[in-house]
C-alpha cells in the first residue's frame, strides 16, 4: 500500500490566484528565461556593451563625480606628407601607421601628447591653488624639491605608525642605452627611490633606500644588472619593512627575486639574497599582504607563459613550499593584486617589453586560484587608449581607505627612448557591476563584479577623502 508522505513537497505550485503551474512548466519557463538572458548577454557583447565605452553610472559611488567626466580622446595620426626627421626616415622607411607605432617613434609629431614637456609638469609646491590635488596622467610629476619623481614599476605602502604613504619604485635617473644590439633598452641600476606623502599628491623624496653596488660585479645589485618592480610590506610580528623585487642580469636570464629588509620605511634597506622562488624563473612580480597578515608572492614564470602564487613565511623573508600555477598559457606580466569584499582581483599586462598592450582583469575567490579572466578593465579615452592601457602598464592598485570599492590604479607609461622620463598614469579604479566577458565555468553568466579603470586627462580624489585622511 502506498503511504501518503505528508512531508513531501507538492509537485505543483500555486503561481497566482486560481491558476496552477505544473513542475515541468516551471522548469521549462526557467530554462527559457536563462536562455533569453544568455542571448541578451551575447547581443550586448556583440553590440559593444561593456566592450565599448559604457559608463555604468553608480550615483552612490563616492567617485561618481569623477566617473561622470570620463573622457574621450580624439588623437589624429599626422598626415602622410608630414615631414619627419631624416634620422627617423632612415631608420624606418615607411611612416608609422598606428598610434602605437607613433607612441614608440622617438621623432613622432605626437610625442608631446604621450610625453608632455616640463611646462605642464605637476608641481605640488607651485600648484597649491586651483590645480591642487589634480592628477594629470602622463605629465611630468615633481616632488617637493621640484625634481621629477623617480619611482617606476613601483608600489605604495601605508605606514600606520607614521600615518604616511610611502611610494617605492625604480630610480631610473640615468642614461638609457642597449647593452648589446638585441638587448632591451636599459638604465643601470641606481636603486629604489622612496617618497612619502599624507595626501597621495605631494611627495617628499626620502632618498634612495636600497642602493646599487658600484664595484662588486658579482653582486646581484651591481649597476650592470636589473632591479625592477620593488614592493614593500610591513611585518607586524618582526617590526620590519620587507622589500621584494625582480633581480636579473642585463639579458634577463637570472630571473630571480631579491629580498631586502629595514627597520624604517625610509630605509636604509639591507639586501639579503636572491633566489628562484620554488625553483622557477621569476620575472615581473608583486607581493600582496592579506587581511590575516599572510603575504603572497605572485610572479610571471615559465618564460612568462604563466603566473605562480605562493605564501611567504611568517617573517616575509622567503617563500614556503606551497605554490600554485595560475593563468597558465596566458602570457601575462606586471601583476597588480587587490582585494574587495572577500574577492581577489588582479590586473595584468601582456608581454611586449616596454611597448604598451591591453590590460586584463582577473578575479578569484582564493588568492591561490583558480583565477578567472574577466576582460579589459579600461574605459574611456578611445579604442587605442583602451587597447594599450592608456599607453601604460600596470604596477600596483592602491585601496583608498574610507572609500570602499575605490582604488587608484597605478601604471607606468614607459619611454623606451629615455626610460628616466617614463611617466605615471594614475587613474580611478572601481569594482562594481557585471563583468562583460563570458567566464570559463559559468555558462556565460557573470560571477564577478566588473573592474573598471576610467580614463581622465585630469582628476582628483574627493576633497572629503583628503580632509578625513590628513
Ligand atoms: C616588461 C616588464 O613589465 C618591465 O618591468 C620590464 O622588465 C620590461 N618588460 C623590459 O623590457
């Protein structure tokens, strides 16, 4: 005899007064809705929603007044008959045809667009009136002594003790040359520059906190080698400031990380040693300190074909044995990691030397992966701007305390003809809205929030942020 199970849910549901929907009808309606949604997302993508400039206006976002002003750029390539220097004509018989070629051409008539001259420099000690606190991506940025800031491939540490920001980066104030015919443009190592600030706009030079080795040719930091992308974090347990960096020889075959340590954010940092982390080659890298105090090393490896991520020891002076491979086969470098509402995000670049290329945003629930690629985060400018990360390459993403979901995206506009004159491209980055690229495991439905980096010729942080944070 069949017993009636009083706990079993009925297979028909009451949809609205009087009508009854059967279970299969419900299922098929749901499938239909999902298909419609999927079709809609495909159409949107085809018609450029998300791919093209799409202002997702979030009226509650603290940076809203900035986002409203996202700018378009209309840069015209000079006419073919434009006279170019005989030197350039000799070197390159055909005139450059793309904006990227123009960018890389030392004698381009558009040079001033990408590398505006010193007349337009940001001078915090002079511009202390109307122009105060405005960022002008790509312009020369002077420190409080009136010298161009030298902190390329850098990152920022907020120091709770001094309540100051410290910006560390490659001090490249030397001549650019090629070690041999096929070698990339380079500047001899001078060291790691350090600048301090309370407002993220006025930067005081604190000196070169890790200096190159002048005489000992066997030293990792001998001036003929390579020191790139230094990043500093503070270790609460040891009370030390720990710096990780990419160290290499001029041919980029050493492919190692270097570690230095100091008692003070302004150095001097003592260089400890270099190594190939987990036994692998390591080129572009960054470190990320999580909310629980565990820090991680993230580096491009296997000839830049993939990234590796692994936790550091509690003293932050070495890696542990744990390591995961991520973004395998994607050929990404210049990683910049940040976290928002429990999700990890990362911006990376492609691998094209000093030439700019398209940024990608990635997201993961765990820093150890799996990481998913979400697409190009750049919004505004114009198509070429977006395809070249605004002619720059990611280096760091700085969370803005007191403005949840708001970050500063820090990038380098490398100038391969004169690396010391490379520029900084700082832009507002926000997390919110749906991602615009179908992900691997989600049947086309966005799992993550979109990461957006907005182009502005001129922008500033909200005044309220400055007041609260000084
Ligand atoms: C791209 C890297 O991101 C930079 O840090 C630097 O290593 C250049 N390549 C050298 O060509």
